C-alpha cells in the first residue's frame, strides 16, 4: 500500500541537521496512547491485571507515578498535539462528537508537523478524535505521512459493525475506518489486531536513515465488551462476565505492545527507540474501568479521571528500573518529544521539558497544573493544582447533562453493577449542575476524601486568584453545532468530512 512510502520522498526533502547534538541522531519515537485506561488497569499498579509485556518494559524503564492528563480524550489529544492546555485551544468542553463542526483549530502547528520539519517520518494508527468535519482537520492534512484508523471517538471493535455516539442527538449508525483518506473494506477482523498489524508493517518498512514517529492510539480498553473468546478465557477465573471481558481487552492491549516491540527488535530499530506509554484519561465505571484508589471516573475533575498509568522505556535513559514521583502533565510530553528531536517548542507553550526528570531523576520543573477550565455556560467548572494543594470550583463533571455528578462521584469497586447514565436514554435530568468549592491536600490525601475549604479559606482564595488569572486567557470553545450534513447516510453509510 502506498501509505508506507508516501512520506519518504517528502522527508528526504525536509531532512535537516539534528538541532541537538549533531553527533547523535534523534531517536525513533513510539508513542502509545491507551483509551480509557484506569489507574488500576495495569499490572504495575494492580497484580490482578495481566500485562506482562508492559510490566517488563516498565521494570526496565521508568514508571511515572504522577502523570496527569485531561479528564477526557479529545482535550488530552489536543494537549499532546499542541503543547497547550485545552482552554487555550477551544477544546476544553467535553469531546468532539460526530455531527459537530468543530476541530483542533488549524492555526496550530501540531506535533507531527514540527517533527517533519527535522526529517521524521510520521504515522498515526488508531483513534484521531480531533475533528473531521473538513478534510483539513484530518491527520494526513495535519502532518502525518499516513493514517490508519478511525476519525471519530467511538468504534466497534468488530469491524463488520457500525458505530455511533450514544450520548448525543442527532445520532446515526455509520462506519468509520480509514486508510489515509480511503475507506477500509468491512471484514470480520477485530480492529485492534488490524491496527497492530499496520503498526508492525510501518516498522518493517521504515527507511532507517530517517527517524520514526509512530503515534499508536490503541482502541483499548475503551468502550464496549467485544473481545475474542481466547482473550476472555485468559481470565476465566473471574466470575463477573463484564470484568472478565474487560480484563481480556487489557490482555489484547498488552499483546499489541508486545508485537510492536518485537517488530522494533526484528527490524533493527529497538536500540534507537524511546517508547512512551500513557492513558488518555481515567477509566469508566460503565466499562468496569478501575481508578482505585482515586476518586471518580473519566470526564470529571477528580484524580480518577486525570491521574493515569504512564511509563517510558529506551536505551537513552541514564537511570532505569525506578518509579519517578515527579509531577508531569500531558503538555510536557509534547515539549519533551520536541526536545528529544531537537526542535524548539513554542515560546508560550504550557509544556515543560521533563527529559532530565525522567532520565536521571532530576526534580520536576512543574509545580503548578491546570486540570481544566471549562467556560461552558450551562455548567462551568475548573480545577488547579499548586504544590500539594488542589482546588475545584463549579461543576466537576464535564459531561453534564449527559451524566450528573451523583452518578459518577465516588470510589468504585471493579465489579460495580453497570448503570447506564441517564443522558444516554434521552431522559430529562432534573438535577441542576453541581456548583462546588472543594479543596484537597493531595500529599496527605491523594484519594480526595477530606474536603478542606472550610478549614483553609485563605488557601482557597490564594488558588482561586491564580485560577482566575488563567481564566482570563481562556478562548471560546470550538464550534459544537450539530450539522445534519454529517449524517453517514449521505456518504454510503460512512462517516466522512462534509463541509
């Protein structure tokens, strides 16, 4: 297929001298972003989870114990691609749903475009979820030499089936699987296996004189309980069917990473590769995602939504086999990747270069972090961390009114009975949006069980003042208008750009 050679001639023209140490080539970068992975959904945090490949990589690399992302997937992906908090890019409210016109604004030069400037060959396999109403929003128009995956947020793992966003109206069944701009024929394959095979093929055909950037947005554990029987059988000792299937999906994720690492070794790229692995947000209760011991689930401002498993592996690490407790945010990974490639980040970027923190255990350059600033008029909410202190104001729930805070606030065991949020059924939600002032000391109380705003009102005002300074810089959210022109029936049943 042409998707594996399309970038070679382009990169040959663009190749320039590495801006770091000219005697040392920039590394190959494999960035693996897991979908809806809870804190306790990985072997190094939970011995009941079978992820032997990832566990071994983590043991031989660095486990990042205080990695934070955005509460939900579109904002996290935008922050990684741009290096800016989503309130600066207009992607601070919820996700980009199908039928919505908005996308990651085109005036931002994003990560793959910057990497291409210094000769990287860039590939995206898996989930995009940064808009597709116009072709200009799509991956191959934003710096990726090839794209194989789904443009929207939800995908049936069984590629013979269709998908839709169940949280929104209008909604329609449609097919969403692309090879660059073309449509992948429906078949009886499991999507993760198809994505992994494409990633392996990209590695096997990579032109070694150029650095590789492979952005592997795996569609696991994510939504639904579709899983091949042999992976469910790996966890046959688990009585709860939904938990058993969910753990089977974690096994699929781990196997995919194993196949990629094997390909890197087989084709001589391993020693020059740095592997980054991180979740895009916390797990979902309805999915059996496990965020314990942290509070709540994805799409909230609590730790369960935003503190995720992360690790880095590579021969360039000076210090290996340890747990790093330095505070870091997904925007930092953007800046750090650019630094490794020899690219100067934007001067006003929110990201910090954390490579020294990772590679030799130096102190984190970050002491302050914005969880989110959502200026959505119906239910605004924001949160900030400064040092050990965290302040949440307004509505901590980013998906109101599709769900209400009472349904998702708490500490949930892995075998909790599945409850479909009221918003999915289209029912009226009489509960008004939450409006809270919560203060926590995360050093003493990482589980957010002891609310301290009444005891430390001066700390509340101190953090609120800092937060208000950031709020002044927030831009309006992108166009979230629903457009019936997006109906896949207009495109032979395929979700497609329509503007």
